[in-house]
C-alpha cells in the first residue's frame, strides 16, 4: 500500500497548561495532589462555518506509592478528546492511556526527571451528506453552492498511535519552581486511510514547553510559560504569563485569582482570567485575532474554558509541580 505525507495540525488548546495529557505524556501524575480531573472546551472561528469545536476530559493519578521511592512519581492517566470541524461534518475522537515515571535527582526530590508514554486509539468520520462546497466566486461573493456526489456515505478511518515525552522540573524548596519539557506525538507515524482514497502518514508533532513561577510581592506570584509546536509544514509559538493574587494565604487551601495574557506569535492575543478555590481551578481565555485572518473571522478567534479538580488531602506535603 502506497502512502503519502499529509500536512495538518492536531487539535490544540490556547490554555495548553490546562490540558496536560494533550501536551506531553510525561505530565501524567505530575501535579500536587492524589487525583486530577481536567476538562477543556474550545470554540474556534465560529464565524467561519463553525470551523473547530474541541472538547477533552482526562483523569490522572499516582500509583504504587508504596513501591517507588517517596520522592519518585509513577503516574497513570486516561483521556478522551473530541474534535468537530466543518460545521460538524468531520468528527475525530481520541481515546488515550498514559504512563509516566519521574525520578528524583536529589535527596529532597526538588529536582526530577520524568519520561512518559501514551497509547491512543483514534477515529475520524466524515459525513459527506452535510458537506457543501463553494463553486464560484463573483463580485457578489460565493454563488452556486452545491453538494458533491458522495452518495451520502460516511468515510471512516481508525488508527493506533504512540506518543512519548520528557519533563525536567525543579524548585528552590520555597515558592519558586521551573520546568522544561519536550514531547513527540505520532511517534510511529501511523497511517490514516479512509474507506476510499489514498493512505496518508501522519506527521510527528514536536512540542517544547518551558515555564516557571516565583513570588513578586506579598501574596502575589508570577507564572510564565511558553510552548512551541512543530508539525509538518505548520508551527505555533505561544508565550505569556499570569499574575496570581492569593486572597487568604492563612487558609489551608487558599483562594487565588489569576489575570494575564499569552500571545500566539503572528496570530492572536489571548487574555486569560482564572480563579482557584478549594481543589478547583477555573480558567477562561479568548483568542483575539491579529493576523490577516481577522477579516474572515471578524476578529472572533476562539473562546476557551478549562476546569481542573485536583484533590489535595495534605497541604503540608505539597509537591512543587508545573502549573502554567
């Protein structure tokens, strides 16, 4: 079977820091708590025929705590992701499981080096009965919209995928911490073939992340982070940060407010607001297009929401982990 290389981007989130298992398998189990549940929703370019609508739900936790060293982490996680595009005509579903191990590099566990492995089953379905195509461009706009002849069939493709990742994290033992990660999705270059037509190799996606946080005043912390995605002929760069205001630092689980912004270089500005209370963190962001695409999108980029619940039973034994 002959196969071709296809250029495309994986589903992604502007709040990449709130979707750990779509970013790097090594993030599995790497958080301050016992169990973490993360949910994300993104509605991108709604004015362009509901271009992309993406949702994901994941859960991860530490396992075999009595087997590994107390400063090491063995994590297990599961994730489901759905991506709808072309006004719902194209639907892609991903189901993943991941495993990670983080080894302490010092006796206090302040520095760790982790590796992650993730297996994914993916399905893409194209409902040709609701596809329409713009046939002719005139001074009045697109005219003569017709349905192509697909006999109303649904094209389907399944494949199994493998993703890998590395993550280094460190802390000064107080309130400052930092991290550096790298991952490769589609490590095995799976082949995607529909019911009819050509077969395509999926390009590997390289993702690099870096960030850290440190105090800048009484009860105020600054979180900085950046991400670089490279896949096929596409690249994406995000950098930015958010201030954290802790309103009741004396409480066991204090409440915090976040405000900041990220920039997708050459494309959009991403203002962000968040609130953290008890074991929850809610975040909201919006992509404001700054590229030439703003003419078609009417400057409406993408609304995004995230909600993370991480159970923290013992605040006195907190773990310094990447947060943004």
